[in-house]
């Protein structure tokens, strides 16, 4: 698996370039320098984290703040605003930073 970010390495004696990942493994070799830079740029752009919906971010924060649910290893807990949950469910609250 490729570990990002990737970088381009070139040799002074050779017209070819190598693409290496963050763990210093060769991902691609024998590329022309200009093409290697374009490929590396595209790979790094593809690896950028995508933004998630605000509702999903809040749910993740609530799940991370629910220590009792983590200790009990419960994965059937629904997290969210109290109006969006079934009646009688409790809500773990996210701590404001």
C-alpha cells in the first residue's frame, strides 16, 4: 500500500526519475522527469482527506467522548442530537475545545 505523500527522485546521470512513497519504497521507476512530477502531484492530490458532513463529524466526536461505551465495547449506540434519536436514548456530549 502506498503511504502518502509521494515524492520524485531523479539521478544526475540518468534522464529517468523514480517515485517514492513516505516509507521510502519505490512506487514507480523509469519515468521521464516531467511525467513523474505530474503523476506524483496527482497521487498526492488524490490522497488529500475529503471533508465529511457536519453531522458525521459531530457523531464521531460524540463517539470518541463516550468512554463508558468504549470500555463496554458497545457498537450499537446511536450518537447525535437528542431530537434525532429514538425516545429514551441518551446522548453523549462532545466537549468543546
